[in-house]
C-alpha cells in the first residue's frame, strides 16, 4: 500500500488537518512540509521528524496562510532511508475581515480578533556617520536594516477573549499574526516587547478591551519545537459522557475526540486570578 496524504479543513481553528495513510511497517519517523507559490518551504509544526506510532498519522497545520494555494509533502523514513512520499494541494479560503492571533506554544488558544490599527513599520538600521574636517559629506558605514517593529492594536469582545489574549501575549513566546493577503499583512511572526490592556468602555460590566502591543518581526520559530497539544481534556470528556459506551456511540475516532474544541470553555486559566 502506497503512502497517501490527505488535507482537509479543521474548522475549529482554521487549520489544515493532514492525514497520512499507508505508512510502511518498520518506518520510524515522518516529516510534512508545505510549499507556497513563491517556492518557500516550511515544516509543519509537530510533524518534523515526528515519531511513527501507527500506520495512520494525523497532524495539523495551524499556521498555513489564508487564500494561498499550498502543496503539502510527506516523507516517511526508516532511519535515514526514504520509504514513502506523497503530496497533496490545499487552499484555505477565508475572505473575512477578522485577523487571527496564533499561539505557537498552544495553538488551540489561537483566536480571531479585529485589528484596530497597525499603521507603520519602523525599520531601524545600524549606521555610523563619520564627519571629517574640510569635507562637506560624511563617510557612512552601514549594515542591512533590521526587521521592523510596530504597534499592533487589537480589540477583544469578551472576558474569555481577554484571558486568551493575555495568555498569548504574556507567554514569552513569539506569535503569528495571520490575515488574508488583502489586508496587506498575510503571515507575520511577531515577538512582544510590551503590551497594554485598556478598558475603553467605562462601565465596569463592559467586557471589551483594547490591547496595544509593541512588537518586532522575528523569523518563524523552529517547527520542531512548540509541538501542538490536543485541546480536549480528560476532565471535559468525563463531564460530557456518562459512560464509556456513550463515548463510543458519539465519537468515531480518538482524533475526533481529542480535537473536539470544548464549547463555551476557555482553554486558558486567567492570570492574574480575578477571584482573590
């Protein structure tokens, strides 16, 4: 049986669900990459040199750009020997206004938000200006400009979104700003240097917040780290299904169970605690 790769939409977080079937017996690792129209290749986070456990492997790409035709390729290895490969194409058509903030450390904490502004990119450069006596023009020494910094302002509507955004920005990890190309950003990996949470509607009961985030563009973090975790928990499964028989009757596969995004449940513990 030949190796096959199938890409479908995981609507919960607008990810690509990548299923690898027909993995040969004896294979020990596999890697999935995506290729953009520009020819740029990126490893799928959590599926780079990943361990083969069963003949069917499932990974999710939470970082694929919107409205871009992509080619996914899986390569299966037995040691250093390639024992199977397959490709498939996939386009995630979005076409909506809200942007996504993607939590690379915990992708299921990702959420769609409205960008209020990201007006300018500031490109600092390492430049030395040397003034010389009796010479009107200076001698200039310069190096390539650094990646830009900017102020990103986003809006949240609920306290749950506020908690998710706090956790994402305060984790110490870079995050992905993910928009349609029509918004002029596309995929942009950003590191947080400072952020402010503003209550812009005065009454205390109003949950809306404005986050002003000082950011600098960074390279995409190594896809072999920050391996995605499934969103569902044992506690949620136990609370949802009274018996194992009820669980088996309602859910077809372990993957469907693990990637059921609990409705109305915030996957992040609020910080600082608001009940002390």
